[in-house]
């Protein structure tokens, strides 16, 4: 019997097929603690070996470090360029936000150099709620279309936290301008509001990537980081759900990832990874879901625990001045 591999799912109208688990490369920028280059390379290599073909980064992660490390790690694989799909972003930098045509045009050249690539498969406007959405529509996206014509990028995306930003932009641009959206923290056990938007996105021919199935750490045994913007009520409910799983000898993170993966209308679930162990755990969870299905009993129990805080979101991380 052939070894089981990760499911590939079509991404909107792009013709790309993404692995159901995507490699979120922000941890390679040491955003969540130190990572040696050796560990980073090993994680990327193991992910690729186990069937991950989609790698996502941004110049913002680790102040360009994530792009540099991912670029080196992908080069070290020594495989043809069409074997993997790379997404990076523009408009958000360590120095702040800048969605001007001039900046994003310069940005892609800088990113390609760091990634050691001739093109990226996707360039996404990063966290557009912090800019002017009208500027995104009238200036940024037209600049990205020129980069597409120049062959530096294949497809165009937009990312952010509030779901309303996606409909705002998509209702104001010609069909086919935006190929993909990347949403985070809105398709997890405690918040599934992205689901309501899926028919609309499908009608627009837009592919969907969902990130942070663990709600930025809330759905882990360790709990979210100190700075997590969720309410104390939401944090407490997630902690109770995690403790409940642990008491049954289960892991909430695995269950949360499987919950997100179960919706095949979402092309890929992006998970931040920085070690071979994390890669193996995430892929094992996906393969187990495909063969054995989900632990519906425990899922139902934690759904009950989270019911009072279901779909409770928070404002985007940085407040606009």
C-alpha cells in the first residue's frame, strides 16, 4: 500500500492545488522564539517530504528574516521550482504600513531577492484593515496587476482579520482582480464565521486560505500569549476546553486543527511551524482525519464549553492611531 499523503485542494480559479496543510513560515523569522537555521531547514525539508507544497511568508515576519530563511530552505531542497507554491505579502513592514503603488512594486523585488526566486505564486496585500481600503482598490491592486503582467507574481491576494474587508474590496474591483483571500482566526472551533462568507467567495471565483486554526494559541494546552487581544472570558473558556481535552488524554490543538481541515471548501489551513516535531504532529493530525475521522465526542464536548463565547472576535492587533 502506498504511503498516505496530504490531500491537495484547488485554490479558486487559479489552477493551483494546495496541500490541505500549509507551512506558515512566520516562526522562521523567530517571531515565536529562537529557531536555528538548521532546525528551520529540517522543518521545511520534512514538510515537503510529507506532502506540504504551500509555503507562506511576509517581509513583516521577523523584519524580513522569515523570507530569507525560507528562501534558503527551499533552495536547499534542490527540487524544480514548480514543485512548491510560495506566497509572500506586501504593504506591512517592520517600519509600518505602506500600500502605495511605489512601495509594493519595490517590495516584490526585495522579496524575490530574499527568497532567491524569479517569481512568487501569490503576492498578498498584508492586513489591509490598517490601510485605506479605497487605496487598496484604486492604487495597490492595479499596481499588483502590473506585477502579474511582468511575470513577477502569478496571483493576487488580500489578507486581514475583519471579514468585512474582503467583501468591501471584492465588490469594488473587476472580477478576477483578486484571486485569493487569506483569513485568520475565523475558522476554528471557537469562531467559524468565515463559513458564512464561503458561498460569496466562491461566487467571486476567489480561493480561500485560512490561518491560525489554534486561534493564535488559545486552543493549545499552554494557552495564548500574554499579548493576546481576546477577552478574558474567551481566554478562560478556551483554557477550560483545553483542560477538558487533557483530562481525557486528548490534545486540543490536534482536534482544533482537524476541525479546520474538515471543511474542504477551504483550500489550505496555514499552520506556523518551526521544527520537525511540529511538522510531523500537524501532518499526522491531517492524515488521521482522512483515515479515521474526527473525535466527534470530544469535539462536541468542547463545542459546548465554548458555546457562550462562540464567534466572539477581537479588534485587529494594532490599534490605528
